[in-house]
């Protein structure tokens, strides 16, 4: 119940914790600095690869996009992770396919 006639939200937001939170021995991050750096680099690479892949092929930055994409092996990465998408899904000529999949699952 809420204390002193306050709402539950006010009680939860403004009351001190009733017990100390459990922490991992040593506290801090789950991974060390090397793990954090590796995950950060992977996220940056993934974001850059997606950005290069979905950017239209025409325009002023085409050469830079192609050069950077080839250096980072973006096409191979995008195909390996099944993140393939193209601008042809938009107008004026979107895809005209309807794919239907029927799945039967048996729980043995």
C-alpha cells in the first residue's frame, strides 16, 4: 500500500529503497575495456554498413560510397547477415509480389 496517502507512483518514485541492490562481485561493467571496445567497434561497423547499403547509388557521393563499401566488404557482410533491402521497394515501381508461407508446427 502507498504510504501516508500518497499514490503508488509517488511512493515508488520518491521513497528510498527498502533493501540494497545486489551487485556482481567487483561491481562495474559486465565486460572489461577490451570487450566494450570490441562491441562498440562492431556496432559502429554495423551502423556504417547499413548506412552505406541503403544510401541510393546515384548522386555526388557515389564514388566515395563505392570505395568505402568495397574497402569494408559491406556487400558480403549485408548478404551474410540477411539485411538485404533495396530502394526498388519504393515508388515509382515497387515490387509486385505477395509471398505466403504456411507453417505447421507439432509440439511432440
